[in-house]
């Protein structure tokens, strides 16, 4: 129930760490109780990077983007 901030420099695996953690929690804890929605806020510039990382870590994840 507490948030976290990952403030490592570029290239330290923050995106993969977050996606892998979300997948683990979804598969072990969330599935029985929640719809499975995971919300990620990122800049438009980083959107492509997040999609690429998500595809590498969680290929079956359905991604929907909103915004410009």
C-alpha cells in the first residue's frame, strides 16, 4: 500500500523491474480480486520504450495508450 520511486540513471533496468513486479503481483495476488488493470504514467517520449520493455517481460500483456 506504499508507493516507491526508482531514481536510478538511464539503463539500470527500472522499466523491466516495474513490469516484472507488476506481473508477479498480478499472477500471485491480484488475479482473484481485481480486474487486472495496471496503470502506468510516462512521458510520450518514453512510451515506445515502455511498450518494448513490456513486450520483452510480459508478452501477453494487452497495452492501451491514452493521450497524445
